[in-house]
C-alpha cells in the first residue's frame, strides 16, 4: 500500500472512531476494527509494534458488575482516544518511512563496494543492495586474507579476525573481539537472511543502506590496519546469483 493512500485511510478511520457506538458488538465497530487493522498491517506489517499495539487494545473492562453497562460504555469511550493515539503514531511512522533517506554515495562508502552495488541502488532494488553488499564483502576479505574459496560465513570471520587470525583488528582484546563479532554478524545475520528468503518490509531502503554501511565499515577498517599485507588486491567481481 502506498504511503499517501495509507495515511489518507488512517486519518479517515481515526475520525470515524469518534463516531462509533459504545459497543464492541455494534455493526459499526465490527466493520471499523478489521478495516483499521488491515490498513495498519498492509502499511507497516502485521508484526510491527504499532500494529500489535492496536490488535492488543482492550475495549472492555477487566472487572465489572454483572448487568452494569456503564462500565462497558466508559471503558469503550476511554479507549477511543488511546486508539486514535495509536493511529497517529502509525501515520507518523508511515511518513517517516516514506521520507527519502539521504542518498549514499562513494564519499561515504568503500569505493569498490559502492561501484559493485551502484546498479542495484540506481534501480532501487534494495533487497539486492543488501545481499550483494554482503556477498561482495565476504569475497573481498577472503581474497585479501588469502583464505580458501570454500571458507564462508562464521568460519571465515573467525579464521580472519579471531584469536588465531592473521588480520585481527583493534588495539585491545575487547576491540578485537568486537570486530570479529561484527564480521560474524554480517555473515550470519545479514547474509543468511537475504540469501535464504526475500524480505518484504516497508523500511527496505533504510535496512539496505544500513547493511551497506556495516559492510563498508568492515572493509574500511581492514584497509586501514592491513592494506600493506593483502594477498590479493585485484578487483573483486563475485558471481551474482541472478547471473548478472
């Protein structure tokens, strides 16, 4: 769902909430609630914390006297402003996600990495930006460190940056461990998720640029500390899964 369409629908639903009859069994409420949930789910995702907050909203009192409808009416009416606040938060979140993030460029990203993923960025193919950035980074550090082609993921990160690695980074033990864990995170959390499934998320651009930044940081630090002893500095062109 497009951001403008979602925002327009949510604003209308917010206004409609103030006119709902004070009953969870009313026809109007039983139409309004699933429509609002549907817009939130389509715009933000079913698992988004704002959508979940709406789903978990309590419209009826937890304690009441049998036959006393006043408690139900009061709780219902008190819940409407709360739900309108949730809708306002959703609108703000959608507007934030729709904003154009500052464009990444070669002044802030490792030059070779940027050149490799530039076609995907220009095409706004954010899923490919994330996956190709990680593939490139893994291929690059493997060649720089002279590691075997079949060494991948966590094993590669540990072999290069772990206690027995020849390309450990940082001045203290904690820094060294931090760089190793960053490399493992890129390999395990970022590479695996984009290699194993297609992600459908409203913040895909922000996510992709974050992955790009993490990969660039690792490459930049490795160049800074060890560029004078790389095994292979030739241009890296990993094979793309799509055959490009």
